[in-house]
């Protein structure tokens, strides 16, 4: 079970579905601005990605508990970056990463819209090509009205040479563009109020 911590945040646990860490419990914070991807949604995501993840880095931009990145590592991703703004949720993220995949997750406390640039620069320096997962808070929440516009700007920053795929988890009533910068939508799957939209580079050989 997740270790006890002095925090006012209520939490629950959900298991990793498959792979190296199958069955290990991820602590999930139960707070309004953070939600965990449903097990059925995560399972569909990783059934789609399957063996493409092997040896590739994974970037979870609005990480919360880090559940998606940790599942990716369990299924063969090499290492991960996780960004989380809420300081108490960040402590849960850091604890999950240290307990489940020590040494393989770089956790970053801060605003994802600002911290993304530093992570992307690291990918540029290393020449790596990563999977990106964006799960911004739903825009109908107070203070979140421009969240998707700002998320699209991050997606436009991604160049083909550093991207295997970019996946956006978003509210189902929102229709995302067919193309965002150098990325093109190749698939969408709806799960009730949430939808996964998959983007891939339009040109893998772009510099």
C-alpha cells in the first residue's frame, strides 16, 4: 500500500494494469483539479501504443499522480518526465515515482506551461524522440477557460524529429483540430465524458 504521508488530500489507490510493475498500486489524489485517467481509458491507450513504447522516453505534461507515465514505464518506456503544479499533489507524484520506478522518472514541480520548454530542450539536446501525453484540467472549471488554447500552443512547439506521438485526453464535446503545427490527428476514441485524440508527425524527416 502507498506509504502514509502528512497531507490533507484524500487519496485512493489504483493498480498498474500490465507489464513490469503490474499490480503495484498508484496513489491517486482526490482533488478537484486533478483526475486520474480511467482504467478502461488507460488500457485502450496502451493497447494502441503497445510495443512502440519500448526504449522510448515518455512525457506526462499534466501529471497528477503520474499514473499514465508509470504505466508507460511498466510497458517498456525507457524513462519519463512528469510535471505537476499543485504542491501537495506533487508530493504524491514524487512518492509514486520513487516507490514504483526509482531512478526512471524525473518529477518537476511547477506550471506545466512553463516547465514544458525545459523538458523539450532536454529532448532536443539528447536527440531523443518521445511520446507526449497531455491531460489538461477540463476547461469548464473555474480559471481553466483558456487551458486548451494554451495546450495547443505546446503541441505546436513539438517538431517531428522529437515526437513519436502526442496524445491529448480532453472533454468529449471539444473537437480538436485535424492538424496542430507539424502534427496530424490520426485517431480519436471516446470514453463517456473523456476522449483520447492521437497525433503523429506529418513528416518524420523534418529537421
